[in-house]
C-alpha cells in the first residue's frame, strides 16, 4: 500500500513537472498580440451569483457597475438567492444604478434549487447576452475586464476566456498568504502549462467569460457536482470547444480569513473535483484525445485524490519506522522507496516557477523555502478533512452546496471576529486532527529513539501541519464564539 502511494505521487509530480516545463516555455516565447477590438461590441451579460453576502454585495455590485463597455451592450444580473437583510442591501444598490441608466436587474428565485448552477441557468433565461461574464461575491473585477477579454472570442471555437485570480488580502495573515501561494501556482504554472500544451483546463467558476452558445452546446449548467465549473469545462472541451487562458489579466478576490471558511471551500472544491472525475474520467479516457492529454486529464481530475494518498502514506509511515528497525532484511526495499522521495523535486520546481513569476513578498519575512515548507506542512494537515470530501465524492454521496463566507476582510487591521456566516463549530474531524498531530509527534520520537531518521522530515511536517490546522480551528472557533 505504501509503495502504491509512492507510485501515485511520483506520477502526479511528474505530470506537474511537465506542466511546469510547458509553462516556462510559454513564458520564454514572444507573447502574441492581443486581438483587435471587435467592430461592434457584442451583447454581454454579467452574472453575479450571491447568497447572504451582507459584507461584500455592495462592493461587488459597484465593481460590476464600473465595468467599461459600450452603452446599451451590457446587462448586469444580481442573481440573489439570499434570505437575510443582504437582499435589501443588494436591491437598494441595484435601484441606485438603475436610476442612473444602467441595465441591471435584481433576480430572485422562488427556491435555491441547484444552488449556484441553478442560479446561473435561471439567469440565462432572462437575458439576451451573447457572452456571459461571471463573478462570485468575493471578486472585484477591474474596469477594463471586458475590454481585455471579449476580443479573444474572435476565434470561433473559443468557448471560454478565463483570467488569473488576484488577492485583495494576501498579507492579512499566514493563512491567507499560504492560500495565495497555492493559488498562484495553479494560475501561474498549471493553467499556463495546460493552455500551452493544448490539454484540458478548467474555468475556475469566476473571473471568466463564457460564450453562451458553448454553454448550450455542452448541455448547460448541471448541479449534480459541487464544482459546476469544472464539470461544464470538461463537457465543453469534449465537444471541441477551447478555453483561452489569460494570465496577464487579473481579477482580484478576497481570500477566506477564518479556518472554518477555508475548510468549507476546500471541502467543496475537493468533493466536487472527485464527483467530476467520477462523472467524466471514463469519457475522457475513451475520447480521441492524445495519450499525453488523457494522462494530464487523469491527474487533473484526480488531483484531489492526492489528499487520500497523503493521508494513507502518513498513517502507514509510523508503523514503517518499527518495520524498518525490526526487519533488517527489508532495508533494500526501504532504500528503493527513498528514491521516490525525490518526487518532491518536481513539486519544488513547480512552486518555485510560480514564485519566480509572482514574487509577492510576504509581510512575515518568509522566503520561498520557508513558505514552501509551511505550505507543504499545512497541505498535509488538511489531508484528513479533504480526504473525507474526496471519498464522499468518489462514492457518489450527495451533499449541500456550502458556500464560502465572504466577510469583507481586506486590510490587516480588519477583523472577522463575531461576524456572521460562520460555517460551523468544532467537530469530530477537528479533534482527530489534534490527535493525529500527537500521533506523528510520536512517530518522530520513535524515529529518533531507534535512530531511523529517514521519515523524520515527513513526520515533522505532518506534526506541524496537523498542529497548525487544529490550533487555527480551535482558536478561530473560540474567538468567534
């Protein structure tokens, strides 16, 4: 089992290594000029799906209203499924801009059926837009967003234009800095590499524009996964549509500042990815795509399964210390297994490339090495929580769409304490995370005692990672009580 986990991690790391090479080649190439603006700008609908977003809904509507686009060619929809006073706040802001001549509607549904996917689908029945831009509640698109994205639809097979996410509050805390570190790698390396290699990539749910004909041709929005964006992306690409990725166009967003918000987001992303893999992986492998594209799609759709593999490796690693000490005959196997630890090198290359492309300094004085190690540790600390989400997704277990609370936390002096929309209190998984921190600390001690230090770095990262996730969960829950 341990060897199987190592093989999976090796394959995943090598796929990321290849994407990194493709991305670096793309960065070295002479950039193509942006397409010329269309002779006549098409009708565009901007959809803003919101649900109880009291702290950010005005900011979102203001940003959408500030988008530069020819008069009479833009329609803004606030798709509001809210149930609290945020509905009145959104309605007042919509009315404010409507009285100033903006074509903007406050769309209410009788139920929240289908969650975000249902809201987006419902909105399409109420607009004539040829292209549809989507922004979640935590986003603040720049005024020139449509001017820089719509021209790329001059290529008839481009069904989606996706932009890079920026971060409004990266320096707010260590938690937001580590989230930014992970997202930068995805947007500055993985998406760039997939686009350069003409492999499957994905619309990221927000900060992008869809061709309406592409949505219809791919079957429309489905709500049978928690990642309706990834699902529709694969259906569209299997139908022959392309996704154009623009890393130079940035749509800033707010990162979750509280641990329960991070966990709810991580659960939705990882369970939804597993559900999408269950739904589409067979179709992808049977398609006429190249072997390289199929292999990358395999690791793309099973990306969330890395947490299951990491958790299984972690749990087995402590008994492995005892086996190695008491079974000298197996030492050649352990020496062979140690070679697979080099799988960290491709990942180091992957994240370092992102660091090179976006050298955002951390307010805590962490260089690349410190941030990378902390990121690895915390990612391992999330493995129990995220592995549960993946298993539920692969098993086809349905669950509600729990959106990530947006609290309007941007400046360092801002506070989310006692704010609403918290997603829950401490649970059994949090207790288990604390116990696992002790378990891996025990494994570290056993390795030192037996002088078997091969797994000591792994156990140290696991101890720190689970300890940080547990302590953040307890502290944030206590502060918000």
